[in-house]
C-alpha cells in the first residue's frame, strides 16, 4: 500500500493542503472512506480531531454509527465532537432536499467546531468517484459552468486529500489493511439522485470510457482554471462599471451591455444576494424600462435610466425629526444641519441647494423634518407664472426633473413649518420664504456631511 500512500502524500504536498504542525479536524462518518483517511493520517503521525454528525435519518443505524465513532475516538484517545439534528425537519423548514439539508448541517457544524477549537483545516474523505458523481449531478440539475468543476480540492478551510484516489483504490487499500468501518445501507437506495448516478449512470458511461473518473477529475481541474480566468475578467469589468454611493451600488448599463459576457458577469455580481437566473433574464430583457424592480429577500435591483442600482429595503428608514428654536445642530441620516440666527444677511450671501436663509419670525416651532411623500408640493424658488406670481409644483415632479434614482428619492427630506414645506433639503427652497428688505431675524440653515458619511 506504500504506492497509494505516496500518491496521497505527493498530492497533499503538491496542493499544499496543510502545513506541518497545523491542527486538523477530520469529518468522520464511520464509513469506509473516512475511516481509511483516519488510518492514513495516523500512519503519517497526524492525530486529528474527529467530528461526527448524526442526521437522524436512519434510525438505529445512525445511532450505531455514532457509537462506533465514539468507540474509535476513545480507543485512539482523539477528541471527538458530535452533533445530532433532525435533518428532515430542517429540510422542511428551509425548503431543501434531504441531501442539501444534510450538507448544510454538516458543514455548518464542521466550521463551528473548527473555529471554536482552533483547527486550521477541515478534512473530508471525498475521492475521485465522488467528484465524478458530483459533476454529473450538477450537469443534470443545471448548475452552470461553476458546477462543472466538481468538488474542489480545497475550499476555504476544507481540504480533500483523497480526491487523487479512485474508488477501486480506496476499496483495495481498505481490504489490504483489514479496515473496520460501518456500512450505510442507504447508499444503495436509488431513490436518491446521487445513488442513482453511482449505481446506474456511471457504470454505463464507464463502458464508453473505463478511465472516466480520471477524465472527469482532469476536466474539473481545467474547468476550475477557466472559471478562475472568467472570475478575474468579471471582477475587472465590474470594477470599471460599478460605483458605490453610500449603501447602494450603481452598475453602468451601457458599459456592461457592451461586453459579450454581460449576463455571466452580472450574474456573478447578483447571485450572492439571492437573485435567480430567471430574474437576471428579466433584468436584461427589460433594461430600458426605468423603474423596474426585482427583489431577493431584503435586496432590490432597480432599473434606472443609466444604471442598475443594487440596494436594500429601507424598512427602518428615517421617519421624522423636530427642530426646536434653541437647536443649533441637527444630526440626520447621512448629513447634519448647522443652524444660526442672524440679524441681517451677510454682505456676500448667496443661495444654494445646501444653504437656506429663512424669515425666522414667520416660522412655527417646532419645525419638522420628514421624508417627502406623494402629494407634497411647494412653490420652487425662482419659478413664476406668466402673471409674475410664484408657481406651485409637486415635489415628485421636481425630483423627476433632477433625474434622481429611486434610492436617491427615498432619502429626500423636507423641512416644514406647520403644514407648509419650506425646503427640500439639498434641492430647492420655497419661494415664499424669500428674504426681502425689512426682514427681521433670519435663520440660516447649512447642510454638512455627517462625519464619516458617504451620502453627501
């Protein structure tokens, strides 16, 4: 068996799966594969921690496996961590298949133990046959290009030193050393998709290519390299077309749509937020429909005139704030206001969207700052009817004229005195607040960025 040990040893070194002295945690089901990996590690002088999950799917068989693993750990004096969970209940709650739920439970537990107890690597005993099954399973289910790379040799903390071995080699090695292990009777149940591929699909394909495991392993390696290149290109493009504005991400439509792989690049960006391929197709097909919205959990993608905007729901957005007459500083989301009372206008005063001068004696305190709402209106500063009287305009129309995106509109606040809007903060003052000769006290309000703010 020295030849197979050397094969694993060289594979581990070439892939740099772990360094000497690192603490290793082995996922030990009690089956042939994981027990052989434990045997190999011990012969290499490595004493790993052991982690076992009882999925409560196989009745007394699962309990017997747990007892077997416990006896192995005790006899070897190795630390053992056991987790028991009702996988069927978890699958129903999370709307997953049993296979998906078991995988989620397993890796969540393994990572928890690794972080809690200082293990640098998590080892699983997947071999080339598992890799081949995974590629075919992904191919049938339609996982996209990334799924065709199969099981990665290393993925964050998880490493798989047996991926270099064929199943036949694992069986031969186990028999040669007289390995004791548990048999999982559900492995022959072809109601499970993986078992159907294992027992019926792969044997047929191997008649066409007896070296199918090695072929798929090599194809997976090539696919991972191609995926790496694709990821690097996607990151390069996204860096050019994306702009961060506060908590929102603006994605330039025109620049991205010029790229031949625009769909793939956009999906790489959106998929981690929960957007589906069907939603992506709708986003691309309707990219000219400004205002169109797609939602994934608390995330939203809004189609604007020139950009797609990735943002979040603002369920806890700012509601209102009262300003008393003696207030001098007001802190708001993304900004702060500085208030000063003057007896006369400064000689060099000028109006701006971020600075207003109001007739203080006309104000009804407390003043109110609130988000704008549909139906709000004011008489915009400098806008007149042909008769010379101030012209009324809806706030919504002013925001549209400013070409604000939906997230930007959601952050717009108005300053009110009684029921009258005096100022759309950062946008326009009401004409009726204009300072004239003979005005008494003057309230100057200046908008400033909040310290550390990215909004203004």
